[in-house]
């Protein structure tokens, strides 16, 4: 019995050592969150609002200098509006953080995990990923460009898929000029 346990222990140790010496296929590059920026733009019948939200963490995976994956966590509590000032700015930010929109008290982070990356040009990629907002995960498509130690991404997000219903014509009728469109844009500028 002791001999069998000892053999298993040796096999495990040497098996792990053999795995540790195999070359790594990809290179994971951590995103510099302080130098990176996520800008949002949301639309309503009577205009639009723009703002930012901070990355909490993020990394891009490269294989042979080609983008192969990525994962990001966004700090939803950092969500701010950039086109209003004073009382109206505070009201909008508080409303966006409330349960009417993103419910940041319950869901302080959102995540994006790349599931498929396909080159579409020399430095461009079509990416599919799983976006999680308010605990709901849905697939999204985005365009990513990589130049040196910087990357940019653009995507449209349909908030209705994440149970963000306030002012949505998809859930409520007769909103008139109070309608807020379901899709909003994200532009992401990354440094790594």
C-alpha cells in the first residue's frame, strides 16, 4: 500500500514538473487601468448623454503577437456623466446607479470575457465575448484594434437584454419624448 501511494506521489510531482517546463503559448498583458478609459454614450429622443466608467482590472492575451483573448472588470460605482454640471449631473449619476438602471449597490461590477477572436485586418479583430451586467450574461460583438501597447474597442450594448428597463420603449408604451433608446455605445481605450 505504501509503495502504491509513493508511486502516485512521484507521478504527481514529476507530472507537474513536466507541465511546468512546457512553453507557454500565449502572453498575458495586464491593462494599466489608470491610463485606460471607458467612455459611454446613451441616446434618448431629445438628445444624448456621455460619460465614463473606470476599469477595475483587465488583461489581453496574445499568441505570436496576435490578439487571442481578453477579460475585463468594470467598476460600476465609478460611473459618471460628463455633459452635465451641478445638481443635474448628480441626479443623473445617482439615477444611473439606482435599480432603475444598473443597480450598482447590488451589482458593483460588470465583466467582459472574450470567447472568440478573429483577425479582420493587420491590427484589427472581430471579437465575440460574454458581457455580464446586473448578473445577466449575454454575448456581444465588438471591434478591437491593437497598435503597440495600446488597443481600442467599440461596441453597442442593448441594455434591455440586461434588465435595464427605465424609459425603454421595449418595455413601456406611450413614453413619447421621454423614451430612452435601448442601445448605448462604449468606446474603450486601453494601455497595457
